[in-house]
């Protein structure tokens, strides 16, 4: 009977790169939606300046919520976001069992609305940030899938 290999915790740089990749995807989607809404509003007769201001304001308010939703759904379903998958990272529960929906949502909300807490990963021995501590999670390097 073999013992499981020890976890290799992901470093802050790879975590930050994955987060920036995911944030970029969400920002592009939000910008596209705001542009579409702006075009529709201008066709309906709204002044372009007013529409642009409303769209920009809505993006700034809605963007953290969209990022939190995006991350929570991917973490709960797959254990990683697309950005994390590119870099071979995975979110795991530090306690026994799978990452639960409440833990994924809590982790995502803390990360989206308190991103400065990610700096804690620089000094933690397991590279856990504040959102990991609160949700009892860790980010590990995922072993390659055998084919």
C-alpha cells in the first residue's frame, strides 16, 4: 500500500498569474456586455455620454461580484479556474473531503472584495492567503493526468 505524495503548495507568483488571467477573462466579458448595452441604449435614443458613464460605473460595481461568481463556480465544480488549469494548480480543502460550495463561495468573496489579503501568501509557509485561511483551503500543484 503506497502513501500519498506530500502536497506541493503553489507559490505566490503562479497563484497571482492564474488570478490575473481569470480576472482578465471576467473583465473582457464585462466590457463586452457593457459595450453591447451601450450600443443598444444608443439605438434607443439615450445620450452616448450618459450611457458610457452608466456602463463604466456598473462594471466597477459588478466586476467583483462577477469575479467571485466565476471563481466559486469553477472551484466548486472542477477545483480550479481556467487560469489555474493553465498553470497546473488546484484548490483543495485542508480538511478531509472535497471543496464544498460554501467554502468555494466564501473563498471567492473574500478574494474578490479583499484582494490585498492575497499578500499574506508571501509570508505563509504553505503560501496560504487570507481567503485560504478563512475558507480552510490551499492551492497545490496538480500532478499531470496520466493518459
